C-alpha cells in the first residue's frame, strides 16, 4: 500500500511493536519482582522537570547538561527539561513527598524513559529507558554491595552471560582535592594534544577528561594518575569493605580506576556492567554512590546509592545471546458466524470466553465464513467454532481443534459455554473433562 506519511518517527526514537512489547513487559516484571525481594517499592515521576533541577545536580560541566538535554520553554515561559536520567527526579520526588521521613533505608525502583540528544547508533538512542534502583539513608558499604548484587542477580536471572562488573571508588570531595591538582598537572603537560572539549573540562572538572571517548584523549589518560591512589582513609576503608562484601557474595568484579561515570554527583563507589557483545555501547548499566546529592537538591543530608540499567541494551543482549523469552499468547478460540444472528451470538460467546481470560476472537470486519476461517488459520487460533443456522437452532456447535482437526460438541448456552471455557486446556488440547 502506497503511504503518504506526514513524517517519520523522530531520529533516535523507537516504536516497540506487539511482540517486543510483550517481551519487554516480561523482562520489566522480572526486574521489579527481583527488586521487590530486596525490599524496593516502585516510584514513577513525570517525564519533565524544571531545568534547574538537572543543571545543578547532574553538573554544569557534564556532556548531559552541556549538549544533550531536551530543554524548552513552556507556554508559561518556564524552562522545562525532559529527564535525561532517573536519579535526580527520584530524589526530588522522595523529598517533595516526605518519603525521607520514613524508616531508613528507603528503597525505590523505577522504569522510566530518559531523553538525551546524542548521536544515535546501535544501543544509543535519544529516547531510551532505564530500569533504576536507589537506596537512601545508608552510608554503610553493605548498601553498596547489596545494590550491586541486585543488579548482578537481575542479569543472571535474565540469563545474560559474559558481563564484566567493573568497580572503582572516586572518593569524596576531600580526596578529590588532592587528586585534582595532580591530575591537572599531568593533563596540563599534555594539553596541546587534548580534544577541545577536554581542554575546557581540564579547568572545570578534570576527572571528566578520563571519560572522553576520543582515541587521543583515551591514549593520554592511560598514564594519568588514578583516584584510587588518593583516597582518604574513610573512602579507602569503605572501598575495601565493598570489595570484601562482594567477594563474600561470590560476585566477581574487576577494578577499573578509569570509571568516573558521566554525571557529577557521584562519590565513593562507582560501577558498570560491561558487555563486549553489543558493539561500542557496551555498558549495560552503571551506578554509584551519591552522598551529597540529596543535600544539594533538598537540604537534607542523606547518603544514597543507585544504579540505572539500559533497558534497550538489555533487550539487545538478550536477542544477541538468543535467550528465549515468552511469546505473546495467540488466539485460543475463534468463533465464526454465518449471518447476522450468528454474528451476534459469536460476539456474545467471545465476551463470555474473555471472562475466563481466554483470548477469543470473532469477526468484526464483515468477512464471509470462508474468509473468517482463513483468518482463524492466519492468527493460528487453537480452536474454532462455526455458528450457522443449525447451530443456532440446536444451540450446539462443533469445537474444532485446529491443529489436529478433531472435533467435539459444545453447548452454545451461555452458562454451559462459560463452564467449557473455564476448563479449556490452553495447550491446544480439549477441555479437562475429556482427559
Ligand atoms: P548512565 O547513567 O548514563 O551511565 O546510564 C545508565 C545506563 O543507561 C547505561 O549503562 C546504558 O545502558 C543506558 N543508556 C545511557 N544512555 C543511553 C542512550 N542514549 N541510549 C540507550 N541506552 C542508554
């Protein structure tokens, strides 16, 4: 059919079609179910927030704030931003709704769409979804270990293999002061070769240079001093404890002193789950501690840690590793009708079947009987019934198993039909009474 579409979907966005939607829902439910076993409630926040929330928290020098946010003025002349990440809105919502007054720790999980104006490629979109989890009110390294273990559990339970967990500690502002001056000194000596972005980062936030993906900058930062050598005693002890808990939980990890994460608010533990199987965008998820963010946003001093998993990347790797996911349920019973009266009956019986959670379909297009049966074949209906004049008269029809061709009688009386539907065996066999 020739189409005259007004326009295509916007660049970097995706339409999720029925089969994928079904499988995403399955994955989503599994993730929330796992989070629930760790004591996480669910939270939902608006797609947009006031811009200043992100400017301050994510950090003025980050790529996200500088280049990637979808920011616009609304009709009331307020600056609005589509959320580029989940943690900040969740912190705002937690504080605004007084959740921080509840018993600590507070554990919140969510699935939310995020928006970043990035160059789209496989695994990188302008609208994407993050499954996130945040723990508020604990500075204990056990919280870090528990949160990392939950993400690890999620990947394992989904059947994803071959991921590497990389961890690092980026310390607290105290350790960073010393580190920054050493890092700056090193980077200043290479300034002539750094990309223009990194020259700018160098004065404003030198650790950001470690995050640069340009090959020359990556080469330069290979020999840069690492934050781990500058941790204060408290941060160092904290990191040792996190590692020791992970070891006790038999979660293997690699220390990567180059992980700094893209957002400014992180402190101490940071981590990423990396795959080599889905191309350049290999981070399936990442997170870290952000002990200063809650205070920055709402004045309440509350340590916290969280992660965000890239939902699309999870779906990509599940497909890549051919992990089998449930398929959407097909039509269980197609009720065909010949003539107006039969059509009415078909509509009524389909409704009855649906009361028993049966996927029941009948003609709503105006097809003739032959075309209806062709359609029933196409949608792979497990059973069919044909209602014609005789069936209307006797109130009895033939229930046909579409795979085997076997038939048996079924009453069209509403109550009896309902009883049959209750007993119908979804594995394409006949009702329980037949076994
Ligand atoms: P971040 O906090 O930026 O590290 O994001 C957390 C996770 O979200 C990443 O590890 C990715 O899996 C996913 N993610 C981030 N940006 C994008 C994007 N533009 N498209 C798809 N997934 C993304």
